[in-house]
C-alpha cells in the first residue's frame, strides 16, 4: 500500500483545500463575499457577455446541474442579471452588472495575492513549472472529468 503523499489524487485534493482556504481568506480580508467558483463565473461572464448557463458551466469546468445555484447567488448579490435568450426560450443569457464589474476590479488585488500565496513555497521558476505541469495533466484528463472544460460556442 502506498503512502497518501505519493498519490497525485491525494496531493491534488490537499492543494485544492489550501487554495480555497487562501482564496477565501484574502477575499474576505478585502471585504468581499465571493467563493472561487463565483469569482470564476463572474470573470467568465464578463469576458463572454450574454452566454447561457450551460456554456458558463463548460467555460469554468463546473457541473451543469449545480451552476444554477452559483448564478442564483450572483444574481442575489446584484452582480449578474439573467434574461431570456431571444434565440432559445429555454436558455437564460447572463450579463454582468455595473456592480459586478466594480466588484471584479476591486477584488483583483486580493485574488492575485491569493495566487501568489498558493505558490509561496516555490521559486518563480518552480511555480511556472508547476503551472505548466498542472495544465498538461488537466488537459490530458479533461474528458475524464465529471465537468470537463469546454470552449464557448460561437453565437
């Protein structure tokens, strides 16, 4: 039997725990109440105005069935609005509000600080190498994920 610390899945879970804790601490200290997934969703919608929830889920590699709760919370916070799609009555298009744009601008320093803290035990070169290897491993396993990363569909 192998030691847990020799298993990539165990180490990935531990790093995720640390990453979420660091993100939440930095964001809270800056006076914001956003989770990493809410931040990812808000940033993706800003970059892709008018996308629907299914496309959003693919863009941030989040489960399609639970993205609704993320969007609901962002709407409740006044950071997003949802409109019926003129192309598909079943779909809801998402737009970031002015408050959402202000929040993204204001929260960026805290998010950047969190990213730096997550890699604090590494040199700059080691951090870049870790990022390269994470991207490589994630890309290779993307289709195995319950929520694979998907590109936005052109409208």
